[in-house]
């Protein structure tokens, strides 16, 4: 199929429908031919506003993809690249985002893209060369180490999910620079733009914006403890645990007694606020939270969460008991399983009531202060604090 400018214009129109895009980013999407970075993908599919998996592990789980263009555009907006900037990208992928960055920096700028996977590096180099972007330096190295030879950078962007802020990124960023990273907030990712706090000597970083996102997670020594586990290959039953704890209790709970009643939560039935707001609230306030999904089974109740064809069940796992959100006659309720299912359902409903009482905060009002770890962080009562290897994060909704 012949590629026409109409395809890029249609893609940009869809991006504009879903997020705000400044003129420079819009122009970059019109100039860079996405299909040349996805040579194995039909051209019409390359210009859909969808993430496209480009590599899978032996177990079938995806390890690399070309990100959804809307998310890419939103993150580039957060990054605020200027002509002449020096930019470091963590996660080369197909090379498409590096080409967008090179378009934004212009001929006076410089773009370095690093990836831990040599196959992806080789592919990105080929795609960039074929598309005419010969000035991008693509390097095979662990992204957590950055690329000191090109520092300092005016902008650093990670296009891979990061469990923590790598010290090298902060060290290699110019004093007035900005970092954009899909940051793990106890299992939930948000693209967070961070800058050094002004007039501070404590090396504190503060967020200036946050956007919902979902990315492949970093591999290697910087990977976090979170894990996915397939519990039943026949039905595709899978669990995600943000802290990598034992998942044996899930099957026991689902096969055990169901709580006598479901608990009303007062949550909205619209999946958008549930994904954007309540899921994040639960993640940073509840250490036992989890998500479950299945492809062809009936063990899980219907989930009120549905986005891009995926309907995960959100809840709390405690030992061999479980509670998840479900729907009952149009109302979002908490359903318990196992001996302590009723107690967990009550606790899940209480988290929902707390979120509502706080004004149903969403991602767009999220604020994060990042301190070197360990740090003595002074916060208001009940402020969620997440301790990482290198940083301590204080979560607020001002």
C-alpha cells in the first residue's frame, strides 16, 4: 500500500483527539514515517494509534514494542525539547522516538539512544538510516547507566518503565535540565516530568507534570521486584504483584468460599477514572494490591475496568483470601473470596470511600517529590511514601 501524507495526518488527528499536542511535536509526527520503523507491519496498521509489539520472550511475553503514538506525543510534550538541545533516550526500541527527537532538536542538536538489547540497537540503527536520520547515535548499553560520554544532557527521556530513578540519569542531566520517565509507583506507571527543586541543597527533585502510561519494564540489574505469573495456562489466568510476593493463595481463594455479600464502593462505573485515579490511589495506599486477568476463563467476575480490550480485575490479595472489584446491576462493588474475603472486601471498599473523600484525585494533579535514599522525608500525615533503592518518593495531590 502506498504511503500518503493523509495517513500521517489522520494519525495526528487521532492523537490530537486524545491529548494536547504542541505545534513542534505535531510537525514531527507529520515528518517522520512510522512505517519505516515497523517494516514487518502492514503500512495501514503502522499508522493506527496503537502500540505494536516488536519482540517477545520465549514464554510469549512482550519485551519490546513501538509505543502508542498518543503516549509518545504526550511524553514529548512533557519533555519540552528545544532546537539545539542535547537529548538522551533510554530505550531505543524501533528508533521511531529517536527520529522524532532528532526532528525536534534540529540539525544543531544531538540525540543519543541507548538500549540493553543488542538486537534492538541493530534494528534501530537500520531503521534510522533507512529513514534518513543518520545523526542519531544508538548505543548498546544498560540504560540505567545512561551515556556519560555525551553528558551533560538538556533533556533525558526513558521510553521503558523504570522502577527507580537511576543516579546516572540525574548526574548526567544539566542543572536546568528535565527528565521524563515512566516511573513505577508501587506497580502503577505514570510518566513523570522531573526537574531539580529551586533553591534547594538537598538534591530534591520535583514533578512538573504527570501522565498515565504503560511501558515494557526495564530488564537487568535495575529491574524492580514486580512480576507477572501465569496461574492457569488453559484459561490464561494471570496475576500481577507489585512486590513479587507469593501468588499461591490466588487459586486457593478463587476456589474457596465466596463472601456472602458484595460491598458497595460508590466508585464510578466509567473505567477512565478507575484506571487513571482509583488504581493509582489504591497502589500507593495498599501494599497488598494486585491485578488479575484471564483470556478464556470464567473464574473471575466481570470487571468494571476495561481499556483497549483488556479487563483486569483490581483488588487485594492477603494470604489465601482475595477481594476484587466487580459490577452488580450497574454498581461497582467489592467481592470477597476465601475465609477472609468479607474483611478484604470491606477494606477495598474503604479505600474507595477514602478516594472519594479526597475529591477523586487523578493523575493530572499528582505531585511527586523525589529525595536521595535513604532520606528523612518530612511529610504531612498520611502522605504515601515509597522507598526505592536510590530514591524516596513522597506522593501528594495538592
